[in-house]
């Protein structure tokens, strides 16, 4: 069921994008840069190249995903600690319930990211002096799919981990993992042994969010398939955890 | 007064036993230890004249190896120690019991004070340990974060004459203290950083009267404020004279230019006033007469 608070949480992205990208509106003269390039620069804090960036810029660029993680970090978990007894005495299959809730989360994530990507793209179109071309449309679609899958997967992980350690600790753990992964991605060339094998770079989820960061492996198809595998595994794992969970789940929110 | 002291003591005990407080403390301690061990490891076996000074490997210094990772976590871990305790008390339904024992107003004010102390101590103690540890391990070799003391660009780094950007605020703050003793300079910055963290903690606590349902969303406001000012800084890059709006750069050790002291004082003044208003309003709202 679509609740008012969840719709509001989803719509919060519009003012955030307009504030964050308002330089495109405020700057007087447009640019002759192709829309696709302008869009990528604005999506990832001005620098789409992995080797020419640093971790602060990467995390600054992932801000909208982190906001989604925080807003929907207890979407499934909240139901579990508040109403698990009422839900599971009526629901036969816990796995089915979990998959159903995951799809609802996926739908919110899809709407949130559509608003995010479309508003950023529209601002770029307004600012650019160039016409929309097929490359721009392709870049927008690929970026949307990757950001959408990534934000859904990380939020699902937060919800699942929260069952064991509570929502706050779960978010912090997830965020710190993201930071370490970003650090490893940016400093990949300095890691001994694996630095010459690009395949290891493509296993890092952070490198798959942005186009070109995994050295072009699969050209957008590989990252999407990789994220789908990760999501599938997480959902299966989540279903198993829920099946074995004590129905009178202890509310971890009360402890920390 | 004694009731206040007792309430604060009780809340302090509560805070120290909380997993959230221990988690934040552990994250800070792990960060300073990892930084320390990293610099010990990379300088192991070096000649004593080439080993860096203890002040250079201070973990609040922006050029240290893991600083970029750490500074990204700060907006979140500053909220964890005790800012969510009001929501926890409500969840556990012990709020009426606590308020009956010490009085509603004293409950809110003492929690605010403990929040500040928690936010301050959870950062101050691990970083102070790091200063002591660095001092015991590394020799005073005359290097600073602005380069060697005998470097021709050292003076330029202090007064900011090497900055090409048009700004009124050049050079580092507290230059005399820096020249006199870099260790004391680091201690002063640690004090300012911990003070700022304490204020952020109280601010997040005051917002817990508004965001009552989900603890996790309480992690958002401080992060959004810091990110908003970073975005503002990005827009204002070409403004003359340039003012740095990156809040965390004011309270850590770095040679960033354009740091207007008036801006940072006003920023924390507004933050503290907002927190004070919200706490006073909430304490009044819970009173019958």
C-alpha cells in the first residue's frame, strides 16, 4: 500500500536535486558541451573518470543514494519489529512476504531515481546549447538502471542487516563498506597482485555504478547483470534469514 | 543544583553503557590506531632524520592517509553517541518514569548537557591518545604539515602568500601558536573539533523532538547541513572575495584559504540557538502549569 509518508520521502529528491544542481540554472551562459557529457559530470560531482578523482568527491556524488538509504533503511525492518507477530500468523510463506515487500521497496526506489535522473537531465538540457541526441538518451537510460539497482541493493542490505544489529548500526556498517569500496576503487592501481587484473575492479560494486569506472567491461550490460545477481542473492539470503527468525523478534531499536 | 548533578550523573552512566556510544568510541579509536600503525609501518627502518614529526601524523590533519574516509563518516557518527536517547526512552516507555524522578525540564536540559559531553568526549579522548602515542613514537624532526621548517615555501604557507585566489582570509589561523609549538596547535584544533562535534550532537538531540518515529532518519540532518554548505562552496568558487563554506575544513588541520572566522562563529551560533530553542520549547510543552 502506498502511504503518504513514503510518497513524501520519495518526493524529497526534487528540492535536493534543484539545490545541488542549481549552478546549471543560475549560470547565465549555456555550454557547448554535449548533453551526455554534461549530464555525467553533474551526476558524479564533476568528474566521471575514476583515476582523476578522490574519495570525498565520489561520496559527494553518491549523496542522493545515501539519502535514499536513510529514508528507506527501515522500510522492511520497521514492519518486522512492529508487527511481525500479526504478519506471520496470517501469512503462510515468509519468503513470499519478504519478496513482496522487496518489490514495493524496488518501486519506491524506481520512482525516486526517475525523479532524480530526469530532473538532473532536464537541468542539463536547459543549460546546454546542444540538441538532445541518441548518445544522451542512451547514457541517461544506462545511468538510471545502474543507480536504481545500486540504491535498491544497498537499501535492501541495510534492511536485512538491521534485523541483526539495528537500523543505525546497519546503516553505518553499510556506509563504511561503501567508503572502503570507493577507496579501493580510486586506489586500485596501488593494490599489489590484483592491480593488473581489471576483472577484480569490476567485482567492486562502486565501480559498477558509474559508466567507465570498471574499465568498460560489458559496457553497461555487465554491471546491470552483476547487480541483478547481487540483488537475487540478497533476496534469497533475506528470505532464509526471515524463515529462521524468531517470530517475537527483539526490537533492536530499543537497545542502542 | 544537586538534583541536576544527580540527573547528569545518571544520564552519563546510561550513555557510557550504551552500545551506540561504545560503537562511536570504537570507530574513532580504530581510526587513530590504524593511522598510527600505518605511519609506523611505512617509516619502519628509516633514518631518524627522515621520519616525520608527531604533529604531521596527527589524524585530524587533512593530508594523513585515511582522513578522507574518516571525514565522510563524521556527520553520521556524531549523532550516534546520545542524540537518539530521547527516542530510545520513548520506545522503552521509561520516559514517564525518568521524568517523574527528576522533573520534566531537568530531564531535557540534563540530556542536552550529557549529549554535548558525549559528543565532545567520544572524539576528544581517542584523538588525545593519538597525540600522546605519536609523541612517544615519532621524533621531533622539524617537519610540519606545511613542509620542512627550513623550506623556502614554509613562511608562504603560514601567511598564505602562495595563494593565487582572490580572498581576504589568507594563511592558517593561530599562526603564532603554530610557529611556537605544532603539538599545542594540534591540541587546540582537537579541542575545537570536539567542541563542534558536541554542538552537532546537541543539535541532533534537539531534532529528535521532531523526528520521533525512525531513529535512522535522525542521521540525515547533520549530513544534509554539511553537504549543503559543501554545495554552496562549489557554487561560490568564483565569488570575490572567496569564502570557504566547507564547515569541516574550519575545525580540522589544513592550509585551506578563505576561512572567514565570522562565518564559522555565526554557523555554530545559529546551530546552538536553534537547538536551545527546540529544547526549551519541548521542556515547556511537557509541563502542565
